[in-house]
């Protein structure tokens, strides 16, 4: 048994020397080569795999192997690996003194925790205590139950969870149960494959130094009777055991025998940690015993469907770990990535990604896909039987009819594959890639197999579709994907995996096929954002991406799709920032900066506008040909927000001239280009800051003279301008024409599939409805609609729109003669501006004033 401790310590020391935090089968070859280079002796890759449990150990390690490994880690002989005190217990020693047993238990516990800390995929100091586990352990400790088990799929952090419990409750200064005796032991330290029979009772006595003649239960009871303290056993590492089926049953039977022997003793408690699949096999051995089941404390979070009682991390727990990893930098991460990090195993991969690229933008959606790719690489492509696993997973996807019949496959239909890929299948189940579920059909249970995680299914689905199409991502591929998957939950994922693939292989032509697909505006914003993020990420590795962008005229296509001006959609705003980061010409940089200047104006933040001005400074020449240059627009707004009085400004003068004579604004082509659309938006925004609804109507009438068919060509942009015109008319000249415009906008927003719906226009429509209800003296309905729009704008920090709505709310309350509520909203508006350092001269309230939105 001394050899077991030596081997476990050797494993830790080898990993320390090689710098490997979590060993995988693919690392074993590297370790073998490192040993050969260092000591000029050979320890085979297979031997290293046996050492770390990736292969069955059929015999003890030879003296040569142990000596070579010791030489590699710098140890002269075996004895230097053993603790200096106390000495390891021998079978013939009769231990009547509990102090020595307590010391032995402490030594084993500390050795186990030391190994856990070293093997932790995430640096141990970045891990956290789980509150649910502390609650469960407290309840279990005080209960009459004899044993409990933390059960989950792989990767939920059960081992780290036990380690924190051990430290907090037993080892820390002033720990609540520090007078108890804790034995924290790994199952691999108890079981040796040489044994044909196994007795947990005998092994525990040997480890602790209890005489073979003594029974462990009577011995423990003799010491702890009439004491408040207990003897606690933590048992972990079942997943590391490479045992034949009959030997595992022997181990389970021995644990059950120990639980049975405990009977009603309150002095001994057993805490285990198992994967769901292991627990099911263990539970089968005790299912028929009501007595044994009554001794099991299942925990407060046991889920019968998942066979688990370890819940995913809460959002607060995720935030705690992220803060530790990011050195207490509270930079937000993408919600989709954050959702994935609720499963602790992914934190190890997140940490690795951070180590590889500290500047990687984890607020982006791409980070989720990078994490999943790394997960698949680690858990499948770099694991045992990886070839067989991939073949089996591909076959599983095919048998779902490529997701058209769902994501489940009846296990009976996999009989041939299960026979061929037995070992690979069992590891896929054990590692939490696949899971088995029973569904009741026509009163009979039917067992199904499915991917445990939907996104891994979607990855292999994309791989299969790609191979089915002979690795060609041409127009017909995307047309087929749209025809067969649009409206399903896998459609968007297939497109995103496709985008990631084409950018990684450096062929950007298929992006044009994606642009040509019909999307809602929200979907298009997400697609553009995802493309821009991936291009930005690849650009950090290779500057050749810029050449590819120019060759494929990527930005020419991308800028056309930013004309929906959906300022309330976070993906829209983020996509513009991402596109700016990969802009390849001054012209493209100017367009993206121009759009961002509008967004930042609506946010009323002088600091960001000042920064935008600095970015526009070197682009002044490129913008000099614009009717209103982005630099001049941003400069005027910046001065307004800083309460700088301006008598005349070139931008204001041009807008006034345009209202009088539309011909001063020459346009080219039959359709509105990006530059022209931005200038129209500039005029509307400047009017919001300096003008009124009457003047806005003049601006839009001039636009209609320049573009007579503007409202006839339905688009998100024309719907946006129509909404502004309708609001202005509702304030100045309500009547049939305004009613007609309200009906038209409402119908355009009914079906977002048609592409006219944007979140921004939806919020403007609420303002239009509020104005119309106010005109009809339906003031309560008007107030409700105004408050709805205020909520939209407040959530996205569009403060200029918020001030417009506050003034509308005050008007409505005044018209209702609810002067108390009007005063309340005036005060709320005052506080709103004060908290955001907005000058009080901007949008002072006046009952007679008319502001457009």
C-alpha cells in the first residue's frame, strides 16, 4: 500500500515538472518524451497512460519504472516520497490510541487535498465554495442518515466542492467540526487491480492503522460514543478507477456493506462523489433495500430526471469566479458565454483561452463558440478512442435524419453501433457527451440516446451537413439549409458554425451568400455581429484578413445592412463597433464612425463624443465631400451637450437651406446610399436638439422631394422616417393623414419576418400611439404607451429619447389634471438628468414646446 501513496505523489510531481495542470491521454506521449530527454531512459507512452488511469493496470509498476520516474522528478529513493511523520501504518500494529489514527486520517486527507489542488483545471485559488453544498452537508451532518453522495454529470466540480467542504468544516482555524476526524480518500488509493476480492472495511483499517482484529465500526463507536464529534469519510475518485465490471460491483457491494454495518450509529458519516452514470449502477445494488435507501440523504437539489443533485453554478457564483480569473476586473462577458460557464468544467477552458489571448473580447458572442470548440477538442478529439467516438457521433447525427426528426435516437436502433463502438460509447456516456433517457411510449418505457449538450449536437450536425455537401459552402448549400432548417432551433447555429468555418479557412466568398439570405432585422444584426467578431478575432492572428476583406469587397456588402438604424438592438450597436475594428479603408472607417456618432448622441455622453471626435479628426478630408461631414455633426452635438452657445453653425445653416431648397443636396443613383441615409439621420437628430416638430416636417418634405418614391419602397429606414413624420404630425396637425400613417406603421410592424420591424421603430410607434391617444383624450392609454416607450429607451441608455418621452408624460399628466403626478415626473426627469450629468438647459420642460423624437 506504500506504493500507492508513492505513485499518487509521483503523478503530482510529474505534472508539476511538465507544467501540465490537467493531464489528458494526448499528454502521455509528451511526458514519455520529456522523461527520455531528461534522464536518457525510456518509459513508454502506454506505461504513462496506465500511471494516470487511461489504460488498465494489469500488474504492478516495475522497480525500473518507479526508479526512472523518481529520477525524473529529482527524488533519490522511494523513502523520500513518504511522509516523515507519522510513519505509515502497518497491518501488525495494534492501534488503541485514537490520536495516531487521527494523525493518519489527517495525513491522508491533506495528501488528497494537495493532489486536488494541483490537478485543478482552474487554479485552485480561483475556485469557490458552493453554498448549496454547505447547506446540504450541514443538513446531512445533523440528520440520522448514514451516507450522502454528490451526483452530477462530469465537469460540475464535485471534487473541488468536496475539497472546499473539507477545508471549511474540518481544517480551517475555528472550523465548526475541527474536533471531528475526517478521512478524505481517493477511491484509487483503496482499490488495487491485483485484488480478486475487495473489502472496504479492511482497506480503511489498513489506511488508518487499526488492528486487523478490530472491527472498524465498533472501534470508531468506542471512541466517539458520548461525544458530539463524528468520524467522517469523504470518498472521491470513482471516475478515475479503470476496473472491470465485476470488480466495480465488488467495490459497490463493499461500500453497501459498510453502510449496512454503520446501522444506526450516529458516529460515522460517509460522503461520496459520483458521476450520474456511476451512481445509477451503485443505486441498482441497493434499490431493493428500503432500509438502505432510508439511510441515504439525497440532498435538497436532487433531480430525478437528470439523476443529479449538484446544480449548475448560479449567476452570482459565475460572477465570483470571473472576478477572480480577471483579477477583479468586472468587465462584462457575453450572456451566452456566461450561461455556458454555469457548468464548472468550462471555466477551465475559459481560463486557458484567457491565458492564450488576454486581449480576447469576452463580451462577444464568438467567445462562446471558441469555448465550445475547445471543449470538443479536449473531451473528444484528444481523448481515448477518439476515432471511434467521432464515427459514432456522426452516425448518431445521421440517425436523427440530420436533426429533422429531433435529437433523440432509440437505443435499440443503435445495437450494431454499440457492439462496434462499445468502449467509445461508454466513455461518451461517462464523460457527459451523450446521455441515456427513458421515455414512456404506449405504456412501455423506451430508452433513447441523445447529446447531453445541444450545442455539441449542433457542431456535429454542421460537420455532417458540410461533408454531405462535399465540403462546398456555395450558394446551394445555404439555400438548402434555409429551405430545410429555417424556423428550427438549429438554423442559426448551423449558419454561425458555417461563418466560423469559412473565416478560419480564409475563403470569404460564402459570406455574400449568407448576406443574401432573408432575415429579420434582429437576426441580421446578430449575423453581422458574429461575422465581424470572427473576422476581428482572426485578424489578431493574421493580417492577411485585411487583404481578403478587400478582395471580396466585404465592407461594400456589410454597410448596406446597417441602414436599419436599430439603435435599441445591442447587437446592432456592437456590430458597428466590431466592423470599425476591421475597417480596411478611410471611407469605411468614416461610415462606421458616422453611425456611432448618432448612437453616442442619443446617449448624451460628452466623453464618448469627444473620443469620437478624435477618431474623426484624421478622417476630416474623407468626410469633406459629405453634405454634412461626420466631424462637423459630432462637433456641433458635442458643443450642445456642453452647453456652448452657438449663433450660427455650418451644419445648422445647411439644414435650413435644405428645408428651403432640396436641390442644394445633390444625390446619385435611384436608391438611397449609406452616406445619404446617414445625412438624413443627422438632420433629424440635429432638429431634435435645436428644432421642433414643425421644422422636422419641413426636413422630411424636402427628403421626399429629393426621393419622391421614398415611402413607396418599404425598408426599415423608410419605416423609421415615416414614424418620425407621423409623431411630428400627431403633435402639430392630427387628423386623417396622421391616422393613416399610424395604421401603415402598425401594419409594417405586425410581422417582423417581412424585415420592416426594428426595436427602435417599435419604441417610436409607442410614442406615436401615446400622442394619438392624447389627442383623443384617452389619456390613461396615452400614459401607458408613453411609459412603455420610456422603459425601452431607458434599458438601452438612449437618454435623448428618454427626455423626449418624459416631456410627453408630463404633458399627458397635465392634460389629465393630475398635477401631483405631473410634478412627480418633472422631479423624476430632473433627477434623471442630474444623475447622468445632463445640462438642465437641454430639453427644459414647457407645455407649449414641441420636440420630435
